[in-house]
C-alpha cells in the first residue's frame, strides 16, 4: 500500500483517480481548492478510512509525506 497525493482530487478526473487508488488499496490524500471541483464528486469516499480531503490551493506550499503524487 502506498500513500498517494492527488491534486485536483475533487475534479472530474481526480475523483475517478481517487476511486481507483482506494479500490487498489492505497491511502489517498486529495487536495483541491474547489474552484472547479466539487465535494460531491468525492461523496462516495466520505466513509473510507484510507481517504482524506484537504481544501488547499497548491500555489501555496504544503508539507505532506507521500510515496506518489498525481498532479
């Protein structure tokens, strides 16, 4: 199991990627500023223990320890 960061995780493509990574058994952190993404795109993951959603604009630094980054 890898710890994975998905930027734009609440967008159309990002939300499907989060689904897939969770299905494969990874721990997923999704970051989104919600300018175009929506929390509703990730509603199916709200009860997942291996999923975290962070509201953040990637223009600003954030310190996270992860194995993979999908941007």
